[in-house]
């Protein structure tokens, strides 16, 4: 009888040990699961300026910060220089020594957490290779720097060439991809590719969930440039926040 009791106890312990080990393996597999393919939207980025690759569950975006379109900020003599007499020019792109930027984002944005406010400096990387900034200039409103914005809503300072407004060089009242933000969520132009119209269901971050031209019919959360004019510039803020993908 005693031997039967001992055998029963040993068998029970073995079952518990097996279940515990099985659960541990399952959790480890979930934690270590890595994304194996870049999102199709990354194919739209300027490969002369931007290098994008997977690192586990993250996407690393390295850019020279040098856009592939015209601007007064290239400086006279450059092939992409465009005269803009009305722009109060800050230093040129080529005179800035720190255009290069690296940004690491989640390959699968976490949309279950709290919204997070944007901060100064780079909040995203555009398809052109240049940075995206928010709706602030330094510690004040963007209006104080509106005179220095070029034809595509960008300027220099601090350091990198960056967009504050709808970048008309590659998204002008359309559904084109603008870039990816720090939370891993993609930013598109003012129109929705699934309807061809301005979306009417955007949340406080300017986002909604529909199919895009890069999702093969599958619905995905993404941002749009909000179709509301920023009065001091006659254009549209690229992204004011808050982020949804943290």
C-alpha cells in the first residue's frame, strides 16, 4: 500500500513538472517570436538615402537624412537646388554635418497601451529620407518659424532637414505614403486609398483602421495627415500626435 502511495505521488509530481516545462517553453516561444519579413510599405522609401532591416521584432531605419527632391536648402550649385526668394533661409542641407539619423521601431506596433505625446526633434522618417518633426518649433509654436519653411513644408534646424507640414514633394492632397513614425505606425497623406476621399473617422491621433495600398486588402491601423489647414502657413501639419503605437 505504501509503495502504491509513493508511486502515485511520484506520478503526480512528474505530471506537474511536465506541465510547468511545457508552459515555460510556450512563453519562451512567444517572447522570442521574431518578424521575418519587412512590411511592404518600406519598399516605398528612397533607397539612395535609407537602409531598412529587421532586428528581431524591431525594424531599424538608417538614413543619411538627404531627401531626393528640390529645395532652396540644398544651396546654390547643387543639382537639386531650387530658388525660393520668399523663404527666410536657415543653413543649407550640405552645410549641416549631422543629417544622418537612425530610428528603431516596433515591427508590429503596440496599439493596446496609452497614447504618448510627441517630443521635439525627429518623430519619424519620411519616404524621401528626411526627418519628420511635430507641430512645434523649439519651445514655441511653429508660426515663429513659418517664414523659413520651403515649398514642401521643411527647413533646417536643429541640425537636420525636416518636414513640419504636408511634404508636397511626394504627398500633395493624396493618399501617398509619407513615412513611418517612432511608434512603428505608417503616416499617409490626407486621403484614404481605400475610398479615395478624406477619411471622416480619424481618432485623436489622426489614425484609423482600413486597408492601404500596401496591405493587400487587409485592414491596418495607420495615420493620415489631418485635412485641417494650419492657418499661418496655408498648409497642413504632418503630425501633431499623440502616438498610438506605444
